[in-house]
């Protein structure tokens, strides 16, 4: 698992709350975390927000 995956796994509830604050269109279904499927999760967030995968990753890394 990547360092990014470790960050998501360890702090997902907090990260999820901040993502929902930042991007009001995101729902719990959009933010369903499954270990090992971080890229899928990023893709869903990217599609819903219109941000690049790098933007989303950067937002999460800076939390």
C-alpha cells in the first residue's frame, strides 16, 4: 500500500468529513472507502468535483 493509502486508511473518517466540507456535492456513497481501491475512490471524487486526481490527492495530503 502506498503512503497515500496508509494516510487514507488511518484517518478516513476525518478526511471524509473535510472532503464533504470542501466539496458539498460529495455523498457518503461517493466516499465509500475500500482498502486497496484508493485509485477508484480518487476517480469518483475527481469525477464528482471536476478536480484532477492530483488536486484531490494534494488536498488530502495537506490535511
